[in-house]
């Protein structure tokens, strides 16, 4: 029974690492979404369902066409419609005639999570299965760290494309590394890879832009048209606190001394949005305040068309921008978003930030 999952940005490396840790040799790795993926999902989904649904559905169809039988789907995305999509995927794919088993991993329902996780582990003991999951969440930290380095070095690299090549090598190294003693050394190894293989402009003084918004719109380059790479190409350092770490990393979740960006952001958003509406609505607002206080030059807010929580935060962010004198660009994304229009808006925004830093206007 071949195992697969829908493509989810760099989190796909984490799922692959967990599957390898469970000795699954029958993994069908999903391909990065393409225009065809968008079209497949849009063809079989409701017109007004959110874009992540269409992208994920298209990715599922592609792996099923390649022979996958067991499909993993995660339901721990809290307070978001994405967490309710699994039954809809099942209904649509059943109607299309696919024979498969959909295994939902719902972290908010702990007994159900471990029951379904056991289906993936075969003859492994509960302890061995837990160790595979533990290795996965530790590797997820290092994958996030690699992304952070990638989008820092990418803004000041001398030879265009060198950072991206090193990042791809680092991702594969993280997935393939075995034994905890070797895994713990990965941050230092990855850091040295970037230092030794990426030549940087040491005189550069790049702008810094934070990227926040709806989870899938931030972590999946296919929907945001590789926005962080585009910003790097414009000489801008980017960073996002929006990753899957907060859900799967038990080590950080149980560490009461660890400060979490999203918790602090929610607190700072209370004067503007007191109650949790879903998605990252409060976090997007609070992040703008935190980025301003940390000295960042601006923030980009991403959300899919019809995403209700982010539409609400979108209406509040202009007030935050005005009160804190902090430029914020909100971008709505769907399957029709064009590269030329997005690039033009990014170039104009970066030019505005550069002029603001130079003091050309207040």
C-alpha cells in the first residue's frame, strides 16, 4: 500500500522524514504544485471554496494518479476551514472513482491521532512510532532554520541562485540524516554550508520585511508565487513566523519557558481584535506591532480569496499601519493571481520602503 500526502511547502520534507522514520519504503512523494495542479483542483471544487482547498485537492489527485493508496491529511490547523476539508476531499475523490484510504491526523483529538498514526506504522511499537514522530518535529525545527537562512542570505548573495541551491541540499541532508547524535549537529552543519558556499555582499544594508497571513498562503510558494524569493531578488531579507512548528513540536509546546511569537502577537492584537475569529486574524495584527518594535521596515499580509478571518484582519491593518507608522501591504491570492501584477506591486512597495528609510518622506 503506497503512502503519500498533499504537497505543503517545506513541511513536505517533515512528513517524508517521519515516514522514513517509520521504515515506510513505499512513499510516493508529491510534486511541487504547478499550473496543472491548480486547474485540477479548480475543476472539481466549488468556485467559491478557498484557494488552499483547490490546491490541495489538485495535489491529492496527482498522487492518486501516480498509484498512492494511503493518504495522510493533517487536521490540526485550528480555527480554520482547512481543518474540516478532509471529509469533502473524501467525497469528491470517491465520486471521481479513486480507491484509497484517507488517514486523518487530528492533533486536537489525541486518542484519534494516535489510533490513525498507528495505521501508518505497521509492526512498529508505540514507542518506536513516537520516536519517529519526535525525529520529525526536531527535523522540522532545522528545516525552519534552513528557510530562515535561505531568505536572509538570498537577499545579499553575489551569485544569484547559489542560496537556493544550498538550501535544497540542506533540506535533503536534513531528511536523510539518521541517528539523533548526527541530527543534533545539523544546525551547525547547515550554517557552515551557507557560510562556505554562498558568497555575500558584506557591504549590503538590505530592507527587512516580515511575511504573515493565512497558513497555506504563507508556506506554499505555488499559491504566493514564490513571494519570498521575489523579495530576495529585490534585495530584501524576509522572515515568517508562520510554520507548522507550533502544532507538531511537542518539545516547544511543553517548554513553558519558551517564548512563542504567535502568543505574544495575539496579546498585542487584543486592543484591535479582542476575540479569536479563526485562522491567523489576531496574529497578523499583533505581528505588525511586533515587527515595528523590532525595527523591521515593513510587513506583507497574505491571504486566499474568501478567507474570512484574514479579510477581517485586512480591514483592521490600515489602522495599525497608520498608528504605528508602519507600511503594510495586503495581498489576496487565488488561482488567477498573475505574476506580472504581483511583481509590480512588490517593486512599488520595496521602492516605497527604501525611500522611507532614506527619509525622502515621512
